[in-house]
C-alpha cells in the first residue's frame, strides 16, 4: 500500500508566495484563488490526491505555514508457533 499524506496550511502564516506550489514533486498544491486569508493572500491548498507526505513543502515554506501528515500502512503482527516452524 503506498504511503499517503496530506497537508494543512495555516491562514495566519501563508502569504501566497507560491514556493510550495513549485516545490511539490507530484504537483498537488495550488493557490486557492477563490479564498483570501485574513491578511489578503490567496492561500496554498491541496488540489488533488497524490500527496505522499514527503514534507518538502513544509521545508521550503519560508513562513512555516504548512503542517504535513503522513499515513503509513499498519504492520500486522502474526504469531507463529514453534510447531509451525519445525
Ligand atoms: S510556501 Fe508557505 S507562505 Fe508560500 S504559498 Fe506555500 S504555504 Fe503559503
Ligand atoms: S508533503 Fe510532499 S507531496 Fe505532499 S503536498 Fe507537500 S510537497 Fe507535495
């Protein structure tokens, strides 16, 4: 199962500079032209599926406006008895 991720952009810090948009490898971020932050900027947001949670957007954001979340597949633990191995 592939690793999936998502981001949250803090409206109070985002200044619509576009740096995260250009840096995102799968191109899943864009500026939201239908919304303004309290400071009057178009904020970044996810526009499609495909975020891997790589964290590059958060690293390049000059205002630390992005929080990245990553969902990893759960490993299942299976108990194997000695009799089964032998
Ligand atoms: S890099 Fe940061 S400040 Fe610039 S658009 Fe992206 S989230 Fe907003
Ligand atoms: S975590 Fe990676 S894939 Fe997801 S939006 Fe940010 S740069 Fe793009």
